[in-house]
């Protein structure tokens, strides 16, 4: 700064600087603008330095007066800059908080969607295949009468077949059904033949739980009654079903015994080099039809029953039936 200087002039210029600085700082829109202001006001080539340079040309006694005032102004401006800076930071934070509102009471968006249990999908697949053959779905109660579960299926009291199907007995001759076969009886009690039904459901036995046994498991029952049905129809139906479900695995029919079918067979599929029993079946015993008031000379038919767990285990290579019932997500999530 050149030209004449005086105490009055410098004081006035310092006053003006103070006023302008205050307004400019208050108006600064962001941190970058503030920094620019700091440089232009307090920097080496800033306005305050200019005024201090001019101070050298004042009469000696006036210098400390201006010097003190200039120093005061410097720290004053520094403070204004700092507080405006804090102010701008606060505003930025407030704006950010407002734009990023978090509702801690909102339900989490990431609840994983479940899916159907492998036993359900296997049951549905089996039932679907029979529906494709013209069967309809029937269901029966899990709490059964002794009559429907045993006697009407040609298993009178004290018949040895009851031994293999010990169950949980309730009051008044009722019990937890040991198989889905009683649905055959219930359906025929209500519906005159011809019938073709498939009956999925949960069954119960007094079995200790191990890798292949569970006191609760699932079956699908199949029943067809019509005029002229013979073992060829049974075999054709079972083969068509097994091929659709398992693909081209070898299948064999083995003579067997069930009180409610005659003749009876068990069906095995070859799997991993072994014969694995997958279902029981047979021609409905005339005694069962007679018990229902149906004339065996006119009506005949076949029935079959299969365990859903076994089908599901073979299909998916599952080694232990207990995995179905322990609700372990590491297992269930694989399906
Ligand atoms: N109810 C039999 C069981 O649980 C399975 C069975 C065998 C069902 C032969 C049938 C059948 O309908 O014909 O062991």
C-alpha cells in the first residue's frame, strides 16, 4: 500500500475490513468459500497483511495502537472463520441426517422367504402323478377307530398283523392310524364304485426312532375299484408311476402278504446296486369288499401304499429319516 497514511485512515480501514469480513464470512456457502476468504483476509498477500505493511509508515507512537488493533482483528476474523466452519459442518450433518432417516421401528426388510418342506413337495409330486392317471385326492382322520384301521381291513382283534403295527391307543377304541389304508374303507363307505383315489397323510407307529424308523411318518394310499380290474392293471399302474417318479430304475414285484389284499406284492427298485422296497400293493381282498357290502363277483380292484420318506430319501440321496423332522435349516435349505 502506498500514499499517505494516518492513524485515522488505517483505523477506518481496519473497521471496514472488520465489517466486510463479518458479512462475507457469514455469507460463505461452504468450506471452499471459507478457505478462499481466509486466504484473501489473513493470507500472506491478504488484506490484513497489506494494512500491517502500511503501518510501518505511521509515526512511531501510533504504530502500537494500530498493531494491537490489527492483531485483535486477526484473531477475531480467525474465530469468525472457525465458528462459521463449525456452523457449516453442523448444517451439512443435519441435512445428511434428514436425508438418511432411519425408522428403527420398521420391520426388517430381509426376512428370508421359506419354502415347502421336501416331504410336502414329494407328496405333491406323487399325488400329481396319480391325478394325471385320473385319480382324485381323499383324506382321512389321523385319529382312527380300531374298526377302520384294522378290522375292516381284514385284521380282526388278535390277528398277528397287528403286532407289526402297534400304535398309540386312545380312549373309546380309538387310536392314531398306523397307515393310510383306512381311507380306503372310509371312502368306499361313502362312495359307490367305480372309484379311483389317492390318499396322502401322516401315520403313526410305536417305533423307536433311528436312521430308518420314525414314530411319525407319511404315506400315500392308492385305491382303484371297478368292474374287471385285474393284476395287470395294478402292475401297469405301479410301473407307470414308478417310471415317472424314479426314471428308468429296474423294478421287481415280489410276492408278499397283506391281510387286506390277495394276492399281495411288495415292489422293489434297484438303487445303488441294492433292491430297495418302496411300496406294498395287491388286489383288494374279497373279504374287505364284502365287509363294505360290495359284491366281489362284480367289483374288483387294487390298492397300494407307499412311504413318502422312503421316496424322498431315494430321490435326494438322504441318509437318515430323522433329518426330516429336526427343523435344521442347513438341511432344509438344500431343497
Ligand atoms: N398299509 C400297508 C402298510 O402300511 C401298506 C400297503 C400294502 C397298503 C398293501 C396297501 C396295500 O394299500 O395294498 O404297511
